[in-house]
C-alpha cells in the first residue's frame, strides 16, 4: 500500500472513532476541553501535510495515541470503565490483579504519550533540524519531558480558572497530591524506553552508528558565542 493511501486509511479510521466517541460523552464540557489540543494538532497536520508527511510508523504511533486519548475524553479519564470491561471478559478485576487502588487509565495514557510520540518527534528532528547521533535521541526525550510538564501547567491553569466539577474532571487527580509528578515521570519513562529501543535497533543495524555518534559531539565552531555574537550583531546593525 502506498504512503498516501495508508495515511488516508488511518485518517478515516480515526474519524470514525472520533465521531462515535463524540456522541453522548460522559461530560460534554470536559470532552471539549480534552479535544482542544487534538483539534489544534489535526489542523496543523493538515496545513503542513504537503510539506511534511510523517512516515507510516510515526503516523501509526500518533494514531494509536489519539485513539487512547479519545477513549479518555469520552468517559473522562478518571471514569474510563476498563476494569468493568476486563471483569466482563475474565470474571476478575484488573485493578485487583495488578494491585491498583485507583482508575489508572490516565497514567497509562501519560506513559503512552512518551512511548508512542517520542519517535514521531525524533523524525521531525532528523528531517527538519537534521540532528544526528546522540542528539537524535536526547532531543526527542527532552521535548517529551518538557511538553509533559507544559501540559501539567496548562491542566492546572485550566482547572484553576474553570473551578468546580468541570475543573476537577479535567484535572483528574483522584485525590493524589503527586498526580502531576507521577504523570510527568510516566511520560518521561515511556519516551526513554522508546528512544532506548530505537537506539538499540540503530546500533545493531546501522553500519556507521559509532562514527555518527562520535561526530555528533564534534565542535563545529571553535569560537565562543554569547556576548561576542551579540557584539557582532550590534556592529552589523550600526553599519546597515
């Protein structure tokens, strides 16, 4: 199957899931909040598609994450009935089986955020910024950690601004004062696993892996920047 056809199928499948889960969500206001960033991402993807199209692998990883997110948005994250689904299939409680004391669907999605989206971010760095070696693994990890932190700040600001039941539904702490810290840690762990797996595969298959890794630490400009660069810019501005 061609690249465009594959992306089209993923888009159609996600559209079907999105429409189905948009019907009678548990909390419509929370559903709208949860999908605000998704709407922005999809709009940006459409606008830049002609200039930058993700690989099939990256598109699949993004698709899987968005599907998980839509399930959480439909039920609100703290109310996703995964334990009831598991009990209906097996006759046992999944939470009791693994020792969970709360609804951890939100934790699973935070972990999946790092695990599934670190590679697409790496693809952006490789194709747009042309990073190589160590930086092709560290920078995606860094982005996933920082955006996870940023999301927690957005979540806090939105919950504080909205207040009431809607704010608490969006925040979804379930009484855990360390909820934001655990969410960030899980996203970072997922991204670390993704980059370590990518590193292991490339180390095994890429012939010039060691050379590329070493060259990524090579200093391309031995002149210090900072105050010298600012002074040069000021001189250039005065002469223009």
